[in-house]
């Protein structure tokens, strides 16, 4: 069977305003906020950690009037810097409830993107990652008295851009007056779902180079080498560079049996490292990535101990075989192509750069917002991330014919 490696854990949100199971007693909470603000903060966080959510609030209007005019000390985090402020107790509690609900909604969205990339943080809009190489790569040792060859940044540099995105919700005075908790719960859920789905969709489109490796190639490309965009998946030899002697795409290689996996593996086995030497890419580090339409076929191949119709021949890709790639599949790939599949060491080739990790901000209705729209509370989730290829010799794309997926 394929490896059963547990998916990587997703990053969780942290509110920008921090509030550092008995029933929610509003009168007691107000008194606690007025007399012991720090104890109020601890109380709120304890309730939220214990499972308190928006859906548990029965009297939103009562909660608003109990806490909206009470000021408590808090710590706000803006762009990595913290400072002490005085804030209304209502947005502190409602903000904590909202971020907890967003985290729950994000965790409920099945994703595989985090398993196919290496994560990094960078505050630059455009990041460059240099390929590492060595002087005299083919030298037969170091003679006495000679300098040891230096390992250094090579001439090839891979660029990763950025992409800002996010959504916000607003809770109006009418929603509070009408105690419309179900609508708030739905908005919070959708806010988390959209964020998780957006990053997952972006990740899959980039690692498949949907826009850059099609017949009508255009930005966004996933591969930028030395400032120039290039198609990542190409069937031409020595393309996108000389490290791929057989190219990076296999045409007419629909996933049917182990022969098709062998065709992809053969292309991977020909790949070269930055010093022009063949690499030995362990299949245990590789992932077989397929759309949901091919999941059944892939699982049959990886789950069969013997080669079909061949007596006593072990399936090299099966449970007792020497090739044991990790298996990943998602219906989201079917939106891109139901027949295209991939084999390779994805984390080695793709980097997901975060210029801004998931950032959560809340705001109690300020005078202007309340004046114009009677907005009593707002929440926003923002993020800035992009996925780039930091190499091209680790993943192979396989087409059932010769036509690449179309955006």
C-alpha cells in the first residue's frame, strides 16, 4: 500500500487583539471586566478554549450592551509589533469567538497543498532563491596544498512573487438587535472556508503550472529563472534547462498500470543536480498526485502485491515492492484536468512563500462605520502568499495524450 504519512498540520490563526465551563453570565462578565480586567480576559479565553462559540450565545443584544462600553487593557499586534491599548470588552470577546470559529472552519476544509510544498516566510514582494553549486564538481579529490572547492550560490536564481488576498465580514446593529446568531455563524464559517479554499486552489494551480505550461502560456508562471518566466512542464529534451535531459513532461502516458509509472520514473532517473550529475531521487520521498478521477486506478496499482496477469511477479509499486511513493489526490485537481497526473518530490521543487501569514483583525464599529452603515463589529482575514518553483528536476507531469490542461 502507499505510504500512510499523516498530512502536515495547517497553520492556525491568532487574533491580532489577544484576550490575555460555566455558563456565560453577562452581568457577572460585565462586573468582572469593570473590576478585574485581567481576570475578565482570562475568563473569556478559558471559555473559548473550552469550546464556547458564537452558536452558544443566546442573547447577542444583551452581550453587546453588557460589554460595549467597558474598557479593558489589551495587547494589539500590528505588522509584527505589539503595543498596549484600551479596548472595548465586546470586540475582545466577539473577536475571540470569531477567530475560534474561523479556525474551526479552516480545519474542516480538506487540503493537500501543505504536503506538496516547503513553507517559507519573507517580507519581500519579490524573493530570489539562488541555486547552490560547487567549484570543480568533477575534480578527483583535493590535492595537497590546493584550496578546498567552495560551495556557493550559482548563476541560476529562482524568483517567487507575491499575491495578496483576504475577506472581511461585518456585523450590523440590525443583526445584534434581531439576535441573528445563525447569520453570524454562517459568515464566520464562510470566511474561514474561503481563506482555506483560496490558498489550496492557488497552490494546486501553481504546482501544476496551469497557466505557464499550456499552449497559450501566460502569467502567472510558477517558474521564473534569472528574471525570465518559463514553462515548467515540457516534453522537449534539455527543457526548461539542461538538468532535465528528457524534459519534464511525458506525453501519451495515461495512468493505466505500472508501465506508466515506470515511464515517469525513467524521466526522473535521468535528472541532474546543479553540478551536472545524476540524482538519486528516493521514491519514498516522492508523491503520486492524481485527480479524483484517477484515484481508484492509482490505489489499485499501489495496492496490488503482484503484477496483474503475470504469474508470481511482484509489483514493484505495490505493498512489497521497492517503489513506495506517497499517494495524494483531491477532486480540486479534476477542475484542472481529469487525466493529467504527476510523480515527483514536490517539497524539493516547490516553495510556498508567505509575505503575510493569515492575519486576523477585528474592530468594534467606529463612529464613521456606524454612522454610514450601522456596522457594530467588523472582522477581516488577510494573507499574502505565492508558490514558486525553486528547481525543475524533481517532478514529472504525465498527459494522457499531448494536450496540456487549459486554465
